[in-house]
């Protein structure tokens, strides 16, 4: 089925300018024109682009992919490499986000304990062994050994003196 820019924009939930941009960049190689010169889009190619966008590929990579498709089976290895590279990048992002989430979970636990105790000093003085198991590795990642082998926390709170001023 063929759609005008406006019709396809509604169907895809994207601005019409996005579709024009895709066409100008050569991402949609099968864009037809009506007798009046109006762009006519097939839903097939827009579905392909939508799927590629969901995979997080850049416009440049989507364009490269559509060119690979045009080359046929000779580009299968390149296509696999493109998706493996993107997959590895996403896995790294997930690992980084998981580390951030772990830190935030630890800090929520830390302040919930401090609020429950009415002071931060008790939870601040806990050893790693006294911390719940799910937070131990995060706490250890946040700590660095000093020259004597003791553990110093990289937490900003531990740098504050009792009057709230930073040392």
C-alpha cells in the first residue's frame, strides 16, 4: 500500500519531517513519487526502518544497512557485524545502567536506615560484613583501600565533619 507523507506520519507516529529526512538521506530507497511529485511511501520500508530504529541503530547505520540489503547475500556478514556491534554496545550500556541502579539501591537503603535510626552515624560506621548481602558488592566498589590497607569510602557524606562542613 502507498501512503503520502502525512498519512504515513500518522500511521508511524512520527513527524512528516522525519519521513522527508529519511528520504533525503537515502534511507528509504523505494520512495515513489505521484504524478504531482508527492512522495509515496510503502509501509514495508517504513516498517524496516522502524525496526532498525528500535534496535538503536543510527541514521548512518540504517542507511548503510539498506545499502547492504540492496547488495543481497554478499553483505550478510556485514549485516551480522553491524548487529553484533550494536548488541555489544547495548550490553555495555545495560551493564553501566545496572551499576548505576545498584548504587542508587544502596543509597536508598543507606538513607532509609539513617532515617530509621534518626542519625547517619550508625549506618555510616557499619562494616561491609554488617551490610545486607545485596549491597555488599556495591559498597565494596564504592570503597578504596588507603595506604595502611584500611578501607575508605568514596561517599561524600564521609568527608563531612560533624558540623556539616567538608574537610
